[in-house]
């Protein structure tokens, strides 16, 4: 008896690894292999404009090559990727994608993008559709590199894995959970029993809307309404509107274009922040009544209208702009920040604090579930409000049983707890990020105030883009210190994957049995 | 008529009790003891067998039946038996009992291969909603798509002097209504104009729903209309009642002791407020102001619990209590203990099923005072001796015409109105006179 006890203590084995790493690496490798093909577009642009295409060719070759090597090295793994591996696949794929995006900046970015941290920040900002940039001189960027920036946002908007599920048969089994990790919002709207079909519908609608916006904007150029809106600019901005990205090829963002172009972009930003599954039912299936019946959509539109009106009044009241211009600035800025796009039609960093606080609050709203928007999202606010109301009711009557409903259907308690957990983690990550930025800026004499630091952290986590002060819409994130930049990269990554799939990786239980 | 009955439980007994005198009954059940108990009291043929066995059904003679009633306590047995009987009894009508509202919906959609479906829970809920509409009522029923209501009232001591202690011909009775019967102690009188209603009587009134409500206000002045109801127990009966009351715009609070069931019902009925509580915790009753509810319905599975909870609720101030009595004997206990109205779901179901045993012209039948009186809804034949006569010419033969339905509209006849062929007549009569009255019309 005593012997076995002693033996048991001495030979107690290390607890086994619970994650199937070879299978995970194999899948990430395969995704990387195909992702490298995305370099075809900037190569084509470079050839068209007679610019150097080798940075893109190299980036594509490195990415595909690495992917291929990873896949080959782990080719023996027979187990398929399960729920547990899914989190790691998603997290790793997005780190890899940002790395891929940063390679052309490293090779051809010159002084403003050539530093590895800057390049990676720009890459992460691209794929996560944030739109925060370290670029200070836009004229120095080649057309192909400019288009690459825009294109990375477009690829990241609807999700790399959703795209992979749509086109690659291998992911059709077990892909649902990965898709849920990647798609914005607490749950995917069930469009179809088959996830491949759902993924194809989402991407199809996304491509369709992008084309529609490109045509709408390009026609302004063709009709002579807006001379600066060339076909190149139309495509470049459609690429960053639909994913609610916010990168622009212009130093003064959308302020460079005409009023009509601004209204069109505002409309498409609003669409990009709406639920794509809902738009599929409403537009493609021609059932427009679904919009009126959807609680989240109603709140989303109501919030956009109310905030636009308030901001327009503030802008007009402070004499920043008048008449149509004030209304346009109010609507454009509200929609841009609320949907987490991050375009600017004016330099709002110069506006009074009241206006800044309005925009700051909007950074926490976000788009709808199943949209390309980031941040907390309207449906989570809606459900949180219902949870709070129930808590208050149950304070008075502890016995009352009140299921929480969304569009009439009860929402299960686990989803509700996940929402509460998400919001707590979101606020926590925001606070930690703001602290790092504030401390480093204070030590390094970077002109970033308390509100600026809070806004920078919120804008990165919410995948919005611009903040206030030097990091305003017409400014740049270049002046920040390296620790702040690394923090921003982490926040953008966390925000795009909606925190929980990443934070799960930090728990001991995830790795060990 | 040949009636074939599957199931000799409580519902089966009540049906046999109502039909055995006028009809030829065969009862099939799996338990010999129940059949023996039945034959001790009634003159009926019995057969021991399984309702889901086609062979047993055929052996018991289901093919000759004019009416087949499947009324066991199990839905599946009733469904299968009903479907077999429909095939076997070519000229018979099939009625099945169910406790699941879903089957009623299926039947309405034409998806169930039987002639009629009677749902105990739904019938109970409707019975209660009729009582809630007329709070002073002891029992009530509606006819002609709700245009005619028949109500049994207890006459309180403080009832309005407009209607009590004065001869009926001088009483200011609510418009279009008639007193069909006065029950005084053991006697039942079919009143004439010179008789008066006295406190302590129980009376049966026929009239439009507004008149029923007016009677309620006259006989029990304290009771206002019910807008806020508490239901104890959110089982099938409780939730069916809640659904019907909510549809009428009445606010409903449900008390359910099982958390799982409470969740299910809360999801099913968004408009109701559901509590997970036993309903007998004084703190809870006080905190939620249960005593301020206009009415409380006790629909828990256990009659004893219903009785106890009702007593407690009355202590807390609930003015009007309705008890669901699953056992017939509980009705007596409930009434003795002061529960205002008792409803036995099985009796309600039996009553609903008995309606099918009458003449095909008879649409609906209600039983009052146990089975001593019936209310019939009969369409008059062309050759009836009464067609073309005014109502004051008709002899009183233990029957009273409460209303007629002509072209879908209810008319409350006065002495000079004339009965026409094809009129639907809502008539109150003694059970033993019912076939004679139907024949005469």
C-alpha cells in the first residue's frame, strides 16, 4: 500500500496537452497557403500602373510557402480540428494574416512603414478593419501599396475563415464554431443549416454591396460631379467602407471628396453596420418587413438617427459648420464612428470636448450582430439592458421567472452570461490598454492626454480607427511609443475576434487536460 | 342510438350516467374491476379489451355504433382507438378526448382522422373564462357563438331589491333576460310571473352576455369585473386557463413550484408574469400583493394543495376563488370550505362529449345542477306543431325558450314574437323531458 502511494507520487506524469497542435498547425498552414494568393490583386495594380510588383510577389510567396511548409510538416496528423483547436486556429490565422499584410510595407514602405512594429501595426489595422494608421505622408505611397492597404481591410471584413468555409470543402465539417468565433456578434444568424451555404451567402452579399458602392462612387467621377473620384478611388474606398475599415488613400480621408460622395459613403457605412443575414432576407429574398420586425435593426437605426441629430446640433451650435454641411458632418461622423468605420469628413480632433465625448461614446456602440462592424454591438447593448431590467425586477420580486427575449424568441441563459462576460472583458481590456498608452506617453513625452489615451484604447479595441489629439483622423499613430503600438496591435486583434476566443487561450484548462 | 364508449374512468362514468337511460351503451375498458363497478350501477354492456386493438374493438361490436367516444385518460389510446373506430363504424360519429391542445389544432386543420376532438384542458379553461366574466356565477355556459349565456347564480342577502322579494312580473330584470329556474333547497321551480326570487335561492338565468353581467352586479353588488387573476399551478390546465384569460385582455400572474415548468411557461406566455414559488409562503403572498388580485384560480395537481392554498389566499384577501377539483368528491369539500366555484375538468369534458349524443339537429347541450337539467340548442323542423305560433301561446311543459337564433343573430323573444321554421332555439329543460322537447320541435 505504502509502496504504491510512494510510487504514485514519484511517477506522477506531466498532465497531457489537450490541444492537438499538429492538426492546428496543419489547418493554419493550409489557410496561409491560400491566403498568399491575395497578393495577385496588388500585383495586377502594380503592373497596370507600371510600378514595382516584387514586394507583393515576395509577400505572397513567403506566406504561401510558409503555409505550405507548415502543412507538409504536419501532414501526418489525421485527427480533424475540433472545437478546442478551433480557437487556436482562428487566433493564429489572424496573427499570420496581419504578418502577411505587413510584408509589402516592410519591403516597400520606406521610412514611414518600414519599421517592423509599424508595418505589423498597419497590417493588423488592415485585416482587423480598424483603420488606425501610422502613415503620415500619403503621397509617398505607391498606388499598388495604397490599394494593398485598402484590400487587406476588405479581406478581413467578412472574415478570412468565413471565406475559407465558403470555398474550401475541408472546413465544412466542424467549421461552425470557428465561424462563430470570427463572425461579429454573439451568435450567427441561422441562414441555412449548412454553414458553407451561410458563408457563401454572406460573402456574396458582401461582394455585391462592394460592387454597388464602387459603381455608385465611380459614376460620380464619370458624370463629372466629383472629379477626384476616379475608378481607383471608388474601388479603394468601397474596399474600406463595406468592411467598416476606414483606411483612405487621402490624408484628409473622405474630406477630400464631394458632398454627394460623402452621403453615398455614409449610406453604405450604415448598410455595412447592419446585419448581413437580415439584409439577405430583406433585399435578396425581398421581404422588406424583416427590417421593421428586427429589434436590433430598429435600435440601430434609432441610435444612428438620434446621435446624428445631437451631433449636428452640436456642430451647428459651435459654429463649426452650418446648414447642410452641419447635418452632413453630424450624420457622417456619427455613422462612421458608430459602425466602427473610422472615416472622417472633417478633422474632428479639433472639435470642442462636448463633440469629442459624443464620438467617444459612439465608439462603444458598434454595428449590428452579423455585420462587419466591431466594438460591443447593438444587440449586446439591447440584451444587457434587458438583463439589467430583469435584475431590478428580481430585486423586488426574487421569485419572478422572466426569460429574456429577442424578436420574441427566448435567449438562453448561457448566451446572456457570455454577453455579460464579454462586456466585462471588453471594459477590462480597454482599461488596461489605456493605462499602458497613458503611462508610456507620459514617460516618453508624447502629447497624449487622458481622454486621448482612453480614446486610443477604445478605438483600437473597437476596430474604429481614429482617436483624438495627434492620433485624430487626419493625424497618425506614428508618434506613439513601441509599447503602446504593441498594445494597440493586441487590442485590435482582441477586438476583431471579440475577446473571448482569444482569452480562452490564456486559461490553463484550455491547454491541459 | 348505439353509443360505444372506450374508457370507463371518471369521464366515462359521467357520460354513462348522462346517457344510459336513453341510449344503448357498450363500454370497453382494459380493467375488469372498473367495468364491474359500472355494471353495478347502470344497465350497460361491457367488454374487457384494449381500445388500441382493432380485433378487440370489432369483437365488442364497434361497427354497429352510431357514436364512438374514446375517453380514456391517455391521448395515444384515444387517438388510435378513434382512428380504428372511424374505419370500423361506417355510419358512426367518432369523438375523442385529449389533454393536448396541439391535437385540437391538428383536428381543426383537418389532420386528424376523427369527427370531433374534445380537450379537457381547453374546455376547463373556457368554463373558467365564462365564470370570470360573471363573477357572481356559480356555473355558466354560452350558446350561439357566445351570443346567449346561461348562468346559475347564488342570490346573496344584499342583492338588489330590483329583483328579489318582488314577483317576477314586477321585477326590473336586465333587458332580454329570463329567470329559467329557481332552486330553493331541494326543490326546483320553473317560475311563473307571480313568484319571487328570495335571498338564499339559487337561480338560472338566460340572456345575452351583457344581461348576465348585469345580473351579476344586481345579485352580488360587491363584485367588480375581473381584470387581475392569479393562477396557482402552471401545468397543462393552469397554462391553458392563462392563455384563454390573456386573450381576453385579463392580466395573469402564474405561480409554479417547479423551476423547469415555470421557465417553460414563461417562455410560452410572454404576457403573463410567472413566479417560481409554492404560493403558500406568507412573505411571498404579501410582497407580491397576491391578496389584491380580483380572482385566484387553483389549478395545481393536488386537490388538497388547491384547497389549502385557496384558504390561505382568502386569508390574504383574495375576493373570488375558483378551485380545480380533479376528484369529484373534492367539489363538495371545496364548496364546504368556502371556495366560490369548483370546476371538475373531467365533468366538463363529459358534458362536452354528451352534446354529441343528442339529435343531429341539437348543436350544444349544457348540464346544470349535476345532470337534472339540460340546456338544448335545437333547430326547429318545418312540421313542428309550434311553428307559426307566438311564444305566449306555447304551453309550459317544463321547458323554457331563452333565445332563438335566426340568420345567425340571437333574438330574445317576447310574448308576441312568432317561432319560424329553421330557427335555432336555446331551450332550458329537465333532463328527462329533453328528448320529448326535441321531438316536439
